[in-house]
């Protein structure tokens, strides 16, 4: 009772009348304009921060103040600035920067990657981007021919001013490890000896900009890393999911998203590999083409299955011979990438289309076959049966590859195609390989795609390795050894046929 009375007294003592309607106006405004969701618990905090604005502007009630916010752009900015929470510090969640220095940088160096792009989204007063930049400086990435840039953005213009200045009290910099402090900061002299300033070489790597995460993002991808930490926590669930989807789009393949310790990526989990400790690696497009037993071949359901977790350790590995990372895909998968890496697969009667856009150096590979029930099905099918389940599945596998590439910036008329597979490896009578070949040749012709090479047919399985940036492909016929490829394909065929049988006949326009 006493506590309630005490609260009532505080409310009464407020300098300005602050009604439930006023609070609702602020909640709606912030949600609409910034994505920030203010719960009832924030009522006193909101009042306290805005009361200062009322005093500053000489306005004595909230409705009049809101009218000013609506009509005066400067006050609108000050209003939003007042309600953002800007708590930050150097080396906050230190394991993120350890991962950057100890795992990401060595990988980039191994790949001879010189162009690095990182975004600190919601950078507050600059501690986060300066931590990133000084870590990179300590690894030698701000010199020596690297093109390393960090974009640091925030909604709040006041914190950006502090960030741009790059001067911090000695207390704030105590958490910076000694070796990194040396690379990133200069101690003030005389009266300024309690201050540290960021070194110009580190400062130059960063571009600060005002940007509302819920609005349009003018900058281009692909990015190697995005730090968006302790920002989404203020947003509603739907907004968080939208944001993570947009981050996923902006990251290059294999790019890393860092989020705050009390944040999660929710349903977007199937598009990232969880590296632990709130670090997520983008899976650009290792996409299962509909092979989950509880799903039918129905196209819209297949689409929901996108984003299979390619075990980075198991199926993405460094190939010492080619001196590049190599990703192995399996039957029913699609992989698209703009990284300097190779894609490989083993083919029996299945087809792999290797497609690339030479202009933007993006490419991908799929691995599929048409699902036929039995020998009669196979014998009776021809490419004019484009409405059949078999053709629908083939179309899907091709469209998934091509549309994923288009989403990443490829242009259809620029695409180049190489085709592989279609061997007679499932027994001489089961001429699935031949039907697969008929399908893919017909598809490429009908779609007006530019075919620049093929290695189709024959009675041997083959291993294909494809360089998605240059379009180069290597084929090895597996004359003496067909075991693994054949087993994988037989399993895949069995699953596909089961799926096809279960198809409930629903049809969906996909593309
Ligand atoms: C708590 S700070 C986090 C700073 C830093 N990322 C860290 O983890 O130390 C949150 C920052 O997000 C910014 N922010 C909030 N809503 C935003 C929005 N819609 N667009 C851009 N930045 C926003 C705030 O201004 C604030 O500076």
C-alpha cells in the first residue's frame, strides 16, 4: 500500500502532466519511426528524458511538445536521440574480437582476400567500431595492400558526434588489451593526459553515418561481417526477424553476424550456421531441394526448406591441391557463392548445372534428378511433359539456383551454363540419366540460357569441381570406383520417389 502511495506521490510531483495518452503517442511514434518498442516499465525513464526537452524548448505541456516534434525536424531528431539507449564500451563481449583476430583474419589471409567490409550497425559513441578497427590494425589489416573499410552507423546523431571525435577518457580505455591499445590509440599530453585519441590510421578506416536500421540502407554489399549488438533488443520480434533477414542479404557467403548476448536470430536460424557465443555464419545457399520426409514435393513446401546447415567443418574444407576452400554438395542441394571457393559434387545419373555471372563473379551449382516412380514412368516420359511431377522438380532445382543468384545481383542474360552428369549408372535399363539429360537440355534452350560447355552421358560416374567466379570446371571420370556416388544417388532417388508419391496434388505458382 505504502509503495503505491509513494508512487502516486511521485506522479503528482511531476513538473509536467504526463498522461497515458501522451505515453501511448511516444510508444507509437518510436515503434513506427525507429522500431524501438517502449514497454510500460519505461514510463518514468521516458518522462525523465523528455521533461528535459520540454524545459530546453520552453514548452510546458506534452501535446504542444509533440506538435513541435511533428513540425520541426531538429526537435524530431532531439526527441529520438533522447529516447535511445546508448550504453556501450570497448571490447564489449571480447570473444567476438578474439574470433575476428584469431579465426576470420587468418582465413582471409589464407584466401588472399584483400577487400574487407565490416558494418557496425548501432555503433553508439564509437567504442565498437574502434575496437574492430584497432583489432584489425593489430593484425596488420589496415596496411600492407589491404582495402579494409568499416561502416559505423547509428540513429542517434549526438552519439555519432562523439564517435567521430574519437577521444575517450582513460577509464574507458582500461579494458583495451595492451597490445591493441598500442596500435589504435595515442595518449594525450599535458592537460589532456587523461584522454586517449584514436590514431588517424585507425580512424581513417571508419566511415560514420546516420542511418535508421528500419529504413532504407543505401550501402552495397557484400559484407564480410556485421556487428549489430544490443540494438535489436529494443525492437519487437517481427522487426528483429526482418532485420536479421536484411543482414543475411547484405552479408557475403560465409560472412559473420555478431549479435548481443541477450539477442537471438530466431526463425532465421536455418540461414546461418551457429558458431556459438552469439556469432552466426551466413549460409548463402546450401539449399535442400525438398528432401524432408514429412514434406511433400509440393513446390511451396519445398521452398520453406531452404537453408540446410552445411556443416562448415565437414563439407567446407581447405583443398591443399587447389589452395582454395572447397564446398562439397550432395544430391538435392544447391549452393551459390561469391566467395573465392570451389564447389564440388559426385554425379551418377544426376545432373549438375554450373551457372555463373562473370560480370559480378557469382556462381552456383545444383545437383538433382527427376523423380520417376518406375521403369514405365521413365520410359514414357519426354520433355514435352513439362507439367509432370518429374519436370516440376527439375524446374524447381534450376529455378532455385538461378533465382538465388538473381537475388544476389546476377542478371539472367549474363548467365553462363555448364552441364554435367546424366550417366547410365543405375543399371543399363534404368535410363534415368538420359531423361535427366533431355530435361536439362530442353530447360536451358527454353529459358534462353547460354550453354558454354557440357559433359553429359557415359556409363561412369564423375566428380565435378567448379570455380564459381571464373566458370572453370574440372571433371574426373570415376571409372574404377562408383560406390559412394551410387549409394548417395540411390538414397536420394528413393527419398524423391517417396516424396513424389506423397504429393497431395496441391499446385503453387512459385516464380
Ligand atoms: C545499447 S547501444 C549498443 C552499442 C553497441 N552496438 C554495443 O553493443 O556496445 C544501442 C544503439 O542502437 C542505436 N539504435 C537504436 N535504434 C536504432 C535504429 N532504429 N537504427 C539505428 N540505430 C539504432 C541507439 O541509438 C544506440 O546507440
